[in-house]
C-alpha cells in the first residue's frame, strides 16, 4: 500500500472534456485525489458533493481536487454536470491508475471486476504522498477532517 513519504505514481487520464490530465499538471500545488467506485451511486454522490460544498476551504489550502473512477469519460461528464462539481473527474477506465495506487477491488458487487476502492490521497507540490486512506467498505467515506489537517501542515508556497 502507498504510504506517506513515498513518491506518488505518475498518471495521465482523460477528464470529462476528453483532455489529458497528469500528475505533473499539479506541480507546486497540493492535490487531493479521491478514488470512488461508481458515478451516480449514493455514497459516491454524497462524498463528491461534500467536497464540492467545501471547495473554497481546499482552494484556500493551495489544493486542487480530482475524482477518479473506472467509469467512462461520458458517464463522468453527465455525473459532473448533474452534481455541479467544480473539479475534474478522471476516467481510469483501463484501471491502470487504480492499480498503481493499490486501490482496486478485483471483484466488486454483482461480480464486477476491477472497480476503484473509495480512497483519498494528498499529494504535495513535489509529488510526495502526504496522506493515504484506502477504505474497504463502499459505505465509508474518507476523513475530510484528516485531509484538512494534513493540508494545514503543508506549505502554501
């Protein structure tokens, strides 16, 4: 499992506008990466809408946010639009980033294969993991208080 102090695995994924977004795009900024199982499900919607509602707090901590799931870019685009999410949702349709971050269910509900586990990572502006929380239960959500506490310790430079 990825732990604080390690270099974050690099990635390049498509957002809902079919533009590539890479870890290197966030150099010099803190990044909150939220992996979630599936768009349009109740816990995922609640989690991402809470992040949406607190986005000013995270912006004030020099942090950008991305949500990542194995849904297609088209599904994520509809979900983002309906929930008015002010941050990128990235499609890990090929499951490579979920595997690199060790946050994947090999078998999920209804025998679906390769679904992202709900998890949160804080990556600092140098690409170092500062917080890692991988949840086994799909009904649990990351500790936003812990994420904010970690961000408060990082330089706003």
